[in-house]
C-alpha cells in the first residue's frame, strides 16, 4: 500500500520516472512480472492498468508481462476437456434415450396392467370389474325418461362344446358369441364377459320395451349355428333389470338381473325382473335350506309303487319314489324340490340317499326288482358308478335286481 501511494504521489506530482525501488515493491506486492510505468506502452504485448490524475485524466499506465502459464496449462488440457465434453454429450444422449425408453415401457406396462385389471383376455371385452364401473357411470348419466338396462346372458350347452372340442375351440366360440352380442345391441351399449360362459350388457335406452327387443334379437342371433370346423349349436337365456324401475343402485340392479336370469334358465328366452320373481327366489331359497336340513336329519321318506304284470295278477317289482312332508309346508312334491336340489348342488347327495334307502328296503322283497330314478345331474357326475357299486356291496343286493331310470 505504501509503495503504491508513493508511486501515485510521484506520478501526480509530474514525475516522468518512478523510483525503481517503488516499482519493484509494487511488482513483488502484486505478483507481477516486469512491472513498468509508461506513458506510451505497447498495449498489444503487455497487460496494463491506467493511472489517473486528480482530474480523472490518464497520465500513464502500469504495464507488465502477462503470466500465460495457466492458459498454456489449460490449452494443454484441451484434448482432455474435449473428451470429457464428448463423454458428457454421449452420457446425456444415453440418459435421454433411457428416460424415453423407460417412459415408453412404463406406458406399455400401464396399458398391460389396465387390460389385466379391466379386460377379458379371451374376448377382449370389459371384465366384471370394468362392468361394475360402467353400471355406475350409466346410472349417473341417465337423463329424463331414459332407462339403464343391465342384463346377464348365460350360454346353454357351452360346457359340452368345450369338453367335446377342446378349450381352444371353446375360446373361439366365446369370441364369436361376443361378436354377435355386440352386433345385436347399439354401438353405445357395452357388452362384457363376467364369468366362464356368462356375459353382461349395460345400455342406456329410451324405454324398457326397446331394450327387451334388442335382448330377444341377441338370443335369436346366438341360437344360429356357429362354424368351428363343424356346426356348433348353443343357446342363450337373458335376465334383465332396469333402472330406476328395478333399482336405483348398481347392487340392486345386478341382483335383480341375476334373479331374472335364474328364472330365464327355467323358462327359456328373455325374462325381465318383476316382484313375483323375487318372491319365487325367496321361496326357492327357503326350500333349498330346508331340504339340506331334511337330508341331514334323515326326515325324507321313500315310498314304493308296485310294478305288476300286464294281467295285474302278479307284482314283479317296485319303484322308489321320494316324498317330503315338511313340518310347516306339509307335502312338498318332488316336481318342486328336485329342480331346486339340481340347481343348488345337492342332487347327488339326495340321489345317494334314495338309492341307499331303496336298496336297504329291497332286502325285504328278495323276489322283486327295484327301480330308482336318477337325475341327469347324477348321471353327469363322475362318482355315480362308484356310488352304485358301493351301495350294492353294502346291502348285498344283486345288481340284476336294480333298474336305474334317468328321468
């Protein structure tokens, strides 16, 4: 600082030469090389700093030889910097490519996950989860006098076709059924697959009659033959429910459509929900529950009808007939409870009860044959032969005395 103050004082005093001692002090203090004070320096070769007088005019320059070591060092590192820059560019490009690929893969993964969550893999139709959402959306979108139709469609004979021709043919048949269902309904209706051989339809319609007519067209379309390297025939039954008439919520609409479908399976064709169907369902549920209890408590009866010769003079056999005297309902005929047993999954147990009771009673009539009725459900069961053989062995009844009749 003192050296600089002294040099500036001399310069401002008009000195044209500055004390070399002061110059050296400045040179050492600033870390400069070959520091000089010049009035006309060569500014092209040397670095400089102007010196001003009290009036702000330039009266000279301090000049020095610039230190180029750092520049030379940097210039020497130029190839390295270039390589690093290229590496950085390549890295950025690679990072961008990876991000884009990850984004694309994520989109594909999200789409695949959506399909797995909401789309049936065989037909490409919406699955049960998606149908539930669409029912809610349709109910919310209903305007004025519009109705929301919800329908369950059950195929008849599909399992026989799949068992006979294989799963691949069964899948092809399901896809063909889906195509015919979509063609039978308007473009704004949604057809979905909710179970193995069961479909669902969600549609906004102007009235229930027009929607029912569409459902009847769908049944007619499905009953036409399908060509699966050979002619294949299946049938269809449809249960309908309409909002707001049959329910204002998704759960109510689907429950009533399911009840209508149960009725349609017995009657055939298209059945719309009505209050009587609900009462019938409750009654069937009561009978099924009580029938299970009667089986468990062995309170069912087997009566025997004689089978006689044509002249009526000699009895040659008896036919076992199941009877049920309910403590509250009284006599419930087999025509009422047997179909419920078949649909409720208890027919095999019920049939085994009759067979076991009949063959045990037949030991009292060694000269007569005994006829026992079988339900088609029992015939289709895989355990029928083993059951008959087991009961014959337990009762000691000769197989030649037993007649099994398929009703």
